[in-house]
């Protein structure tokens, strides 16, 4: 089969697949192969090239689009949903964006320019301007007729919104209520006046929490004077939740810049990981001050060095448990600064019980290993008190960092581990020094 025929068949097969599957194929190819395939999709059907780019990460989609001719890029962007096109444009150089906007039709260019004025991590940056806004004077039948006319132009229609002459939001119309209402009834008698809306400058994490709280499929975005600007749909929020969860997970692992792909080039991985590892060395130096102070005690009772890693490891582990629960609570909005004392009381109770059990376990192991009851008691007391302190630190430090405008997901782990280890070393070696003659 000739090569041209093979390529034709291959593109024909892709046209029958879901855009998300095509996007996955493009992501798996080398860049030059992906650009070539995107070009052939564009030549066959413009929309077939636009849809997969909407499913890709904006940065990756922008990289592919920038390799196409400017005419092809403009044609593809004009067929993308406005919010997706704006996200893609935000990843391109300013000169390129200016040139693309100049080539687009005036209405499309104005729409995209307006979306680009909003911060990417805000409700305005997330919204689509394709929203069904119905004048308050319409009847239910007139509203249904309007919906039929505009349905094909909309990205997704979950609800219709009622506005006044100044485009201010008055209420929301459920399509179900609209269909079953009397045709001649004014829509203002059917709408829900207490519509939940999103300020354009609301942070995307708060947007996600609002969706989670009210379980809507879409929410309107309004300006400061309540004018209807657009709509955020649940599929956009799912992407936000995934991205925010990934960022928090990576930051807790000490990768602030993010490294989502395991196949990221080694040079980029080094640049993202190394600075935090170097900072961790400094944190660890602080923690081992306790060891240096009690160097003489360790020389006299070498067995203490055997127990120290166990105590330090447990301090870090229990602190991480409490810290993870606290950070998760802050991310979901279930934990605020006002809740800190309740959380501390709860973690103290958990530390008392868990610490006693772990202390008895380590104390018995130490006694049976060395046959020295004093060593067993020191190990018990150290583990008990260290567990309590570590749980309290894990709950307190993230909330304090958030209060001080620092990133708790990024900084809490190192701070909690360092302070917990420092306390554990000073307590353990301090007790051992006090009872050195009995050891």
C-alpha cells in the first residue's frame, strides 16, 4: 500500500476516535511526529485538529500549535472552545498572541482578549463565555425557542440564566423546570432567585470547593457589580482538582516546580529536585545538633546510637500522619485557623495513647536486648513524649505556615521533621546523660 494511502487510512481511523484518545496518541509521539499528525488532521478536518488540542495540557498543546503555520494555528484556535483557546494562548509568546488575535475574526479576538485578562488560577480564567443569558421579560416558551436556536453554539448547556437590561444576574433556570412550566408563564416565576455564583476573581481551589459543596454541574461567573460574564462547568473543575492534588502531592515530596511526567528529561528533573534536597541538608544539620552536644554520652554507651534512628524515624512518621491530615483538611476547606485548638486537643489525645503503646513496645525491646531496666524506661519515656510532640507539631506547623502566608504543603514536612528530631534527640540523650551511671 502506498505511503499516502497508509497515512490517509491512519487519519481516517483517528477521526473515528474520541478527541481525548487522539490527544493521548499525540502526547506519546515525538514532537515532530505529533506535529506532522496534527497537520494531517487539520488538512482533513479543521475541527478534528482543534478537539484533541483542547484535551491536552495547554503548555503541550501550545508547543505543537506553534510548529504549524500561522494560518493553520488561527483556524484551529477559532474552532476551539473559547476557554480552552485562551488557556492555550496564555502559553504562547506575547508577540505570537498579538499576531494570532489580529488574524482572528473581530468577535473571536475580543472574546479571547477578554478571557486573557483574568488570572489563570481564578474563576474568570476558568470560565467559558458561552453562557445562555435570557432576558427577564421572556415567557417559558420564548425561552425554549431561544435555547433551540443557540444550543449548537454552546459548549455545554446545563442551565439557563436570567438577566436584566444591564446583564445583571437575577436567577437560574433549570431546563427541567423550564420544560414542564406553562408555556405562557414568565421565566421570572420559574427561576431560582438564590443562584449560587462565582466572583470572577475567586481562586480555583475555592471554585472547586464550591462545586463540591453544592453539587452543581455548572455555576455562573459574575463581575463585582453582578453582571453575568460566563460559566464554569464541572469538567473544568475536575481538571482543577486533579492539577491541585498533583501540585500538593509533588510539593509535599519536595518538588515545588512540579514534575508530573516520570519521563521528564534528566536535566529538568535535576533542576526541580536538587534545590530542595540541598535545603534539606541544612535542616538535617540543625537536627543533629542534639547528637553533637551529647557526643560524650554516646561514646560511653554506644547502644544509644542503635536506638536513635528508630526514635527519629518514628518522630518523623507520626508527625507526617498528623501533618497530612491537617494539610488535606485545609485543601478541602474543612480545617481553618479557628479550628487549630480543637485539632491540637485531638492530636494530644491520639499522641497520649499511641505514644504510650509505642513507648512500651520500644522500652521492652531495649530492656530485653540489653537487660537494663533504666534503658527501657528511658526509651519508653522518650518515645511517649516524642510521639505526643510530633503529633502536635504535625497539626500546628501547617496551620501556622498558612497563617504566615507560606505554602504548608511545601514547607511543613521539613520543619516538622527537623523540630521533632531535634526534640527527640535532646530528650533521649538528655535522659541518658542524667542516668549515665546506671547505663
